[in-house]
C-alpha cells in the first residue's frame, strides 16, 4: 500500500492514516496491510494489554474531526472509516441500489424525527433482542443511511475508571457532517463505483485485483 508508512501509535496517527487512505476497514479483511489493525504498531492494538487503549478508543477522537464517518459499510457490513469525499461516493452507490426494509423504515422515521438514536431505543422501537436490533442497524449503516454519531466513554467505579467501555449514538451522515448537501455528487452510481475502484487501485500501487476491490465495496 502506498500509505503503509502511516503506522499508528496515537489518535493523531490514526486520523492521518484514515485521511491518507480515504476509505479503510477497521479490522483485517484478507487484503494484507489494508486496515487500521494492520497499520497499528505492535503493542497498541486494543486487545494487546489492559493498559493500552489503542484504536478502539482513538476512533472517538477521529470522529470528533467532523469529516470522518465510522460505521459498518465495507466488506459486506464490517466496521470502516471514510473521509467525506469517499463516503459521499459510497453513499451514492449504495443508496441507489438498496432500500430499507420495514424495520429500517421504522428506525429511519424515528431517527429523522429525533435526530439520533441508540441501540436501546431501537430494541424498544422494534420489540426485539439486541442481536436483532444490531442487525437492523448494521443494514442501515451498510446502506449509508446511518453512521456512528457520538461515542461516549463509560467511567465506572468509585474512581470513575475508564477501561474501554463505550456507548454510541447513531445519526444520519448528513447530521454527522452538519450539511444536508454533504452527500451530493454529480456522479452516477456507476461513476461513483469507478471513482472508488480507481482510488483503491491507486493507493494499493496497482496491487488490488478487481475481485478484491469488489469484496471491499460489496
């Protein structure tokens, strides 16, 4: 990868790597070197030790930048980051080829009415268990209709210790980017796909195959 020198050992490193990539999965995905996990220096990945918060915590700082989206929108619905120019094209592609199901429509109606929603509110709205609520939310994230909005660190115990536990609130991409026209593009869905494919091919130095690109964008 052309940005493989963007090794991550801090929140600022992580933001730089995301911006260098433009769009990138959080976890390893079968394409060597192309994930936040792959770019994280040894000892800093969030499960390497109790004293290391790592990328799982640093994603909060990245979201605060205001122009980075985080959600389950790459590799068939896996966690990923994208800066606005690339998320815009992905949203143009996905929204043209997918539609919310009945549960998704109910979530979107509530979300648009109140501005944000939590997984607990989705469970109550749909009358389902957490796994089903997570699945419904994941589908909307994959369709680029919902992203992670605010992530709050949870402090517990008499010393209010933070050990990586977080609570997320979800919103529309337009709300995240504070612009109703943030996702507007002159591209057709086919042109958006070509734009993303060409970008991924370029940052990989031409090493990605059409099949690998399709797997990332599916």
